[in-house]
C-alpha cells in the first residue's frame, strides 16, 4: 500500500531520516515509536507527501493496481490516493463546525456523507450533540476526538483498502476514547486497510502488528502483539469522484462567509486610501498636474486590496490546517491556495468607485471612454492579487531568515502597478488605442499581467523545484 525507498529528510542542517526503506502492507497496523525528536512525525508526514525530501522517494498503491510515486527528492509530485490523516496538531480550522469537518474529510476522500451514517458515527464518538457547533467552541478532548475520527473515517467508510496515518492519536483522549480508537484500528485491519500510527501510548503499541523504532534516522523493526477486539465499523458509503480542489474552494468561501476577515481586512485599508486620495485631490489644481498622478490615485485603493496578506494564510496556519490540505491536494496545493486567497471580488468595484469619487468628468475629454474600459486595469489587479497571495504563502512556509528576504519580493509588484498607471493615464489622454505598439494602454496592461503571472509562477513552483 505504501513504500519508501532510500527516504532521507533534513530539518535545517540536521538529517532526521537517513535512507529509510519501509513498506506498509494491506491489513496491518504499524506503530512508529521512539524518543521525542527521533523522527516519528517526520516519517509520517513525509509519507503523507507534506515534507520535501532530500533523498529517495515515496510510492503509493494507485487505482491502476501499480505503485505510483507520490513524491521524490527530485521535486516530482503526483496526486496521492485518498488517505485518512490525523496530524499531531489536529489540522482543523476553528471556524468549521463538527459536521462540516467530517463532511470535508469524506468529500476529499471520494465519499458523499449520508445523514444516517454521519449521525451514527458522531454519536459513537460522543460528538452528535455538538455537530452544529464550531470547532473553536469544543473542549481540547472533543477536538482531538474529531481529528482522530476524520482520520479514520475515509478508510472506515470505504469499501476499498486505504492507508490511514495517525500522529499521536491517543493524546488528549480519555480512557473511553482510547478504547474506541483501538477498536476502530483493529476493525480497519480486519477490513483490509493499512494503518501507520506514531505514538508513545503503550496500549496503541500493543494493538499494532509491527513496531518500527526510529533511532538516529534509521528504523529498527520488531513484532507487535496485535492486542484488542475489533469494532463493528459502519457500512461503506457509495464512492464518488474525489473533489479536493472543489472542497477547498467551498471550504474557503464558507469560512469567509462565516467570518468575513478577508473582505474587511482588505476593504478597510482601501477605503482609507480612497479617503486620503479624495482629500489630496481636492487640494490639487488639476490644470497643473499630469494624468499619471490621477491614475495612480484611482488605482491605489484596488492595489492595496491586492497586496494585503489574505486571511486564508492565517486560516491555513491555524493548527497546521494547511498541512492537512497539502496532503489531500498534493502538488497543486500551493497554486490552488494562491488563487483562492487572491482578492478577486474587490478590485473591480473599488476601482470604479475610486474613479467616480476622484475624477471630474469635465476635466477629461475621454472620460466616458475610460469608464467603459476601466475594467481592464481592474482585471489585471486580480493577477497582481494572485501573485501577492502566492508570495505571502511562500513566506509563511519559510524559515524566519528566508522569510524576511522573501517578503521583499512584494516590492516587485510595484512594477505592474506602475504599468497599469501608465495604461490608465494613456486612456485619459488619448482614449483607448488598439495599435499594439509601445505607448498603447493595451500593451501596458499586457506587460503588467505578464509580470504578475511571472511572479506568481516563481512563488508557486520554485519552492518545490
């Protein structure tokens, strides 16, 4: 079901794993044990496809029946098969409800949640009475129960054999919760699923079939005692096509609708900039200034909405929520994050609003024509927003020393802003031209778009490469 070949992972200057060869077969439970900091979590997260590799490769059993490389040290990545995953820090956003979290975990694994099954499962795990509550309102033990359930459910409710990876799942669980966990683990084994669990808990170790001790970057294998009675797991749900990207987009929209942090966080500075521009332009003698200043003041509020860090960055950083999504989505996680986190809605209305507020129609001959074409620079600002979101996400993933330098890349986005200012200024002076020569508004917009796309591509694809 899962195989590593010569797997090596570095954390900073320290080699945590050194040329590890490991196999996980169908219908077995493998416990990863070792001292704190030995590399248990590193091995589990590397197998989940979250961590970059300094050597070797990770392969998973695909639908075709062949082993497919999920990630290797040369930067190649492929979409992983549906997986159950529980991280050490839960990986759940506090704005989600209990029911939504279970639904998302099943959706990305290719299953449609049914009401009777959801009710039965949540009731068994003691969460039925909190299903409509936000995760932030739960106790620490209840959050852990939910995280463990969402790691087990993609396999427990599937008719196909799947891999489950759990990192310290018993931490925070009471005695009844641990007994329930052990019963489900044994039930998964009985149904042909594979479980990899990093743990210090002796009761979890005792229920495993194999024990892999991580020591000095290497694995030492011993036999487990396979203790524990299997639970009767719910019947499998009918399979559907996995919807990882669609699930992420719906999740992000739902979180924003529930708590419009992104909209208010972007709109407020833009409105302040608009008010300052209005105060400034009222003191200017328009007969003595060029169109460049007016164009810059019109586009500045929308540009501000584009370069502000998206709320999605903070949501993904919450309890390592982004790491969980990264494991589910695979190689296209970073491009998807940047597009979902970009300011897509605000640039267009804010640009037109600024134009109406700041520009006197009597001052410009081509006012009506510019109004008809103002959507073009506003649309290019969406490209700038995607590039800015990609840079913010890149910075969030880097170490502090590297992140400080990467933050300066945001200054590059002033270049497309200046190109858009030139384009709008040319429109105001000569109207819209389609000559496709240097000095035409369309060419300036095209250059701005190309610069933004280039910055986006570097921020998205360079880190993995």
